[in-house]
C-alpha cells in the first residue's frame, strides 16, 4: 500500500494500519499492538499514535475496551435485515429463523452489477437466490451477487455447508470479512416471481432493502436486494 508522504504523520499511520487491517494482519476481534508498542515501532510520539487510533475508531475499523485494549472491530449483522419487519405473531416469535438457498450459479455479470461491485465488464460473479423464513413462513426473498475471484471457494461449497448467516461462511472459506454496509430502502409493487416466493398476492407493495457490503478496505464485496411484505415493515430509529 502506497502512503502519501505529504500527509500528516498521524494520517500516514492511520492509513498504514488500515491497510494492514484490510490485509488481515490482525483477525476481526483480535487486539492490535498497544499505543506504546506502535510508538516504538514507528518512531512516533504517543499523541500521534493516539490520534491515528482515534481516527480508526471513528471510521469503525477498531474499537476500544477500557482496561483490555484496542481490537479490530467485527460488525454484528446477525438478523439485521429482519429488524425491519414486525415478527409479532406468537407463532413467529417461537419459531426458528432459517434460510433456504433456491439457486446459486456462476455467471457473467450484468452491467449494473459490474458498476455496483466495481468489477471489470463481463467479469464472472456468483448469483444466488435465497429465501428467509420464520418458522415455515417466508419473510424475505433475497437476490445476492458476489465477485467470483474472492469468493471462488464459496461457489464450490455444498449448499448443506452454508448456514443461515452468510458472513461467517465468507470469512471461514473465502477469508473475506464484511466490515461495513450501506443500506437503502425503497417500495415497489411485487412481481409474479417474488409474490409466489413470499406467498402474497401479485401487485402487493413490498419493501426492498438494498445492501452494499464492504471489506475493511472499502472494496464492495456483496450486493443484495431483499424483498419483504410492506404490511410487515416497521422502521424505527433512535435519535439522540
């Protein structure tokens, strides 16, 4: 990784450490060296090192724990899409949340996928269709796109080896860590295919949650669209 020597020293250290995190020098959840160790390694003042660490914490790459140290942050995406939908039915509350892969293929990327994932035109991608269920009731129909090269091992996995949560599978088999994501919510009228998957009437409004997920280096790693019935949608945000 090339560092711009014109930048302030704390920014150069911030970029150097960010590059090492992206290259998996430290695993998610692992402690990085102490500020004193980093100061000695790079020949910098403690204040300079602390400022670089502060920036990495603000950027979401690191997190501090009082008395324990500073660790590579592992975001928790468990069930994060389902948080948008009311699962208030008593039968749902007691039921297990599962996923079912309906289709997985390696194919040539459409132009929109190439632009979104920032990959070369006509590059190969993994395209997957998946259904999220609560008990036996479908709640989300998902379409997922992955760049083939970093996820080639995922394409070879037997679907029985792929659990309900994809990100731990990406990390275990492909060494690709999802560090952050951007989500956009829109509403559309459901088409025939998704109506059948979600067991709702054609023409019913659905909420579309579009997520673009990134690695620690801000490289796009996954693009997915998840559709669920608008009647079950609930948006809640805490403002402080």
